C-alpha cells in the first residue's frame, strides 16, 4: 500500500498542470450545461451561453475527451510498458502496485470529478443524488467506454506520438467494423443486442490487454487482443442474436394472449407513400398507422421493430429486428 500511495503522489505532483486543466474543463462543462437546463425545454451534448442576447453554442465534450486523452496517456506513459530499457524497471516496483496506483489516479482525477459534478447538479436542482445511483453509475460506465480503450492503447505504446497514431487507426478500424455489416447486408443496421455485445467485447478485451501488459509486458500479445476487437465487432454485426432473444421476451400474440398494443391501418390518413433511400436499389415505403390498446396512464417506447409483408400469392418476407433509435 505504501508503494501505491508513493506512485500516486509522484504522478499527482508531476502532472498537476494536466490535472488542473482537465478539472477546469469539467467544471466549465457542468456550469454551462446547467444554464441550458434552465433556459431551454430541451438539452443535449451542446452547451451555450448568452452574448448580448444571442445564444452561442459550444460543444465542450470534445475538450473534455481531449483532456482525458492527454492526462491518461501522460500518466501511463510515465512508466511505459513497451521495451526493456526504461529506468523504472530497476526500481522495486511490483506490477500490481503500479497498476493499482494508475487506476487510483484515473479514478480520482477522471471518475470522481464527473461523479461530483453530476451529484452537485442534481442537488442544486432540488433532487437527492442518492435516488439516482443507477443513472450515476451508468454515466461512469459511459466514461469507462472512453477511459479503458485509452488506457489499453497507452499500455502498448512506446511514446505519445505512437499512441496518437494508434488511437486514430483504432478509431478508423472500429468505424469500419461498425458500418461494414450494414453496407454488405441489405436492410441490416445496428441492433440493440449487437451493440451491447460489441460493448462487452470492447470492455473485456481492453481490460485484458491492460492487465496482461502490466503483468507480463508481452506487448504483441496485448496488441493482438486489441487487433481482435474490430474483427469481433464486425463479426457480431453479421449475426442476429436479437431474433432469438426478442422472440423469447416478446412472443407472437395468440387468441389467449393478445398483444397489449395494436397497430392498424389508419383510414383517415393519406395512402402509403414511397421515398428514395440512401442505400442503392432500395425503395422506402411509409405507412400511416393507428396505435390502439394503450391503457390510460401508460405509454410505450418503440426501441426496435420487425416487419412482415405477405403478398397475395403467399410469398412472405420478414425483416430482422432493427433499432428505431
């Protein structure tokens, strides 16, 4: 424990400017965001302030991500894990202590400020933060989706320049892996379960790469784990786990168990219209439907949909489950 605290204190002193810059951006983000909450009926990732009565929009999220990128890369590359000529390996550092110290550093200067500003924002609006623990934990999970890949790439990089190039290449590969199935399979778009599986793959493989690199310093093994992430995400895009899960959770209605919500053709509306789609050789059809069966005081949330079309000659086509978000 003494060694962990020693490394943590050393990193805090060394990277104090980066820490202050990151904290300043987080405080500015939550301060401006609160004005949006009070001034607009809607709110989103864009922050704003009033200049002479005119609203000026500024997206501070990229600046926060940039601050995290600089802070995490600097603190992890201070004791780089690639190679065997760095001076710190001659010190009596245990890899568990080194990993724990870096994890505590990130928790204190990345996770804790985000958690604090959200709790303060909730309390200022008159609510009790302890009532929103699941939502706060979900916010930290979203932060982990950024922090963990940054930590994994930093652990396999020998310097800041190579980490930057690797990060850009990884973002490009992940973008291709996410879009490739949709471009090769007609009508196939990202579905809820696929996205969740992809997130699990990202978390597990990035976490395994970081632990392996600290424990064994087998750089190529860790790199292979990270290289496998785009390939696995692309593979997940071609499978359809939603069909089995959705059929299990939402079975087709029967006479004994009718559907709680019914969709029917709306005779009062105009007929179906067609429109061109961005995908080549595809034609979109827009149907105007009437929704019924919703009980008073209840509501529905349309997260995913599957459409079946049956022709007069008996031909039947059923789409895959597709996200509506």
